[in-house]
């Protein structure tokens, strides 16, 4: 149980953090975007194929791109149909896990940031480096494809 004085201090830090800390504001925005992506995946159904966002590349060229089927894959993952998700996009699971992990990280790093004023710089650096590494791992196939097409 948290003593009353510590609890009040944490609540004040949270309130101040939401108003005065750009790092917290950015984390809230990123977490909101991730929640919207997950909600989109939960609302739109692979059975109905009612996705409002379609692949422009495929429409223009008639050829699927490396990210085609990602919405279907995410929707199937949200419904627990993992093996089916791989048939829509081979890399859907690793991108989905990136978003899920980022949501957890936005919450965890925000709480740590507000509770540990003396460690803020280290937390931001750790968050940035970790997020970059996870991004590069999750989106590696897409980055390789882009670089292959350009060079």
C-alpha cells in the first residue's frame, strides 16, 4: 500500500506531467495512435472485407506490395486466429507485436518518467534507443524492400 503522502505526490506529478512535459504529451499521443490502430483492427473484419483503407500501390500497379494484407493480418491476430494471419501478411505478427510492445512502453516509461525525476534523461535515451531497435527489427523486411527498390 502506498503511503498517503507518496500517493498525493504521484498524483500531483501525473497532473503536472500531463500539462508541462513534452515527453509525456508525445507518449500520450503515440499511445492514442496505437489504440486507434488496434481498434481499427478489432472493428473491421476480415470476413466482411470492409476496410476503409486500401493499398494504393496495388490499386495503381495491380501488384501486391510487401505490406499488403497487413490490415487483415492485424484483424485476425486481434481475433486470435494467428496461423491465418500469416497467410495474409508474413510479417504481420512482428509488426503487431511492435505496436503492442510500444503501447506497453509508452505507459511504463511515462510512469517511470513521472516517478523518477533524477533519471529522466536516462529514461528518454533508453526509451529512444530501445524503440529504435525494436522498430528496426519489426520493420526490417519493409526497410530492406525499400532499400532494394531504391538502389
